[in-house]
C-alpha cells in the first residue's frame, strides 16, 4: 500500500497544530503543572524556570511546528513508498 505523501504530510501538520494549540492552552491554564510535566518528560528539574508565552510566540510556534512536522511526515511517506 502506498501513501500519498502530500496528504499524509498535511494530515500530520494539522494534528501537530491541534496538539500545539491544546498544549499552549494547558500552559496558559496551569503553568506550574505543565512546567513540572515538561521536567518529567525530559528527566530534568525545571523548577527554577518559568513560562513566558505571548500570542505571537504561540502563533509562530504553531506555524513552525506544523510546517516541520508536515514536511518530515511527507518525507517519511515518500521514503516508505520507495521501499514498498
């Protein structure tokens, strides 16, 4: 079965974008919990750090993460199709 690399890339970009928005919302609603969670995810102590979120930062992060996720997924689908 071959994958449509463009559709797969776009779908991945959309899903990553939705997760970025959800994560940004969680950081805004509960910054200390999310900082603790982030520390646990990287096996580090982030207790001395704090979040600095701006609307433009959320939008730029949304665009960049979605774009890169989509491009990488499209490349993965392309390589997969060559292997099938």
